[in-house]
């Protein structure tokens, strides 16, 4: 099956810093989503982005499908950004299933 | 986005018993999924819950251990049967709506098996 690797595995930043999280996947995809899991365990959908670039406030994401990677940018980090960020991908042919990446644990220090 | 609720939110169970987790959505959805998240790990898909027919299980998961029902387009249950401590995990219900490919997650059920 498709492999999804995220880097870095852990990231500790001061409040106000910017960060870039990376997601590499091993095969062609037609579905890519970024999620944030807060410290209480709730998963929030941040972006549906199989290709191109999207922005939502301080967050933006870019997927380069031909090179099999996606990037999540967080600017001016706040303590509420802490948690685990997951990339999840779905394969070709209308495959509805998502395969989740290994995750990046982000800790924002006040 | 859909509003998803799960019951129970957490439970502590004895080995050998079974627990049924409910997932209720506030609107009709096309796809419903069940995931497991073991402590400190990523999410693993258990199965796709199909309305009116048997669920589609992923490799490593079987119906006898994780029976699933989906009687309509807004409700599904997952049962964890004959539990062992290795079943201690967060179990998450996820849905995909009719109008887009985005997936949304319920708050999860934290299960501890002693």
C-alpha cells in the first residue's frame, strides 16, 4: 500500500515563530488532507488539497502531486496550534480510503 | 461540516467483555469509517461501514472481532469483542459528505481494557 511519511516528527517553537511541515507519499494520489489533532484528541480538518495551494488565515498548504509531497505552513504560531498534525492521502481510481501519515507533534512555548 | 457524536466518550472494560460504540451524524453522509488510534500512534482504518450491507474490513481486522452495523445514512456502531489489553485505544468515527471529499471526525471513544 501507499506509504506516507511526515517530517519532522517533533517540533518545538516559541510563540510567534513560523514553521513548515512536510508530507511525502510513495504513489500517485487524488485525495490529500491535512488534520490537526488537539491535545484533547479531537481531529480537525484543515485542508483538502490534492494539488495546488490554499490559505486559511495563518495556515496555508501546498501540494505538488507530480513530486509526491505536500507542505503545511503555520505563521505567527500560537499556543493553540500545539498538537499533532497529520497528512492523509487517498489513491487513484476514486479510492475513498485515507492512509494517514506518521504525524508531526508541534509544541508552541509561550 | 457535519456534527458527529460518539458514545461512550470513554470506558474502562474488563478483558473478555465486549463494548459497542455508537456514532451519530446530524446529516446524511455517503461514507462512514471506523479508525483506531493506539497510544502515541497514527490512525489506522479498521473498516468502511456500508449502509445496508456488510462492512469492508482492512487487512488485519476481522468481522468477528469488530462487527459493524450501519442501518441508515446517519448512524453506525462498532463493537469491540472479546477485549484484551491490546485493544486499549481511541476509536474514531469519520464521515464524508455528499458534496465534497473532506473527511470529518467524531470526538473519539477512549477505551481502556484491564
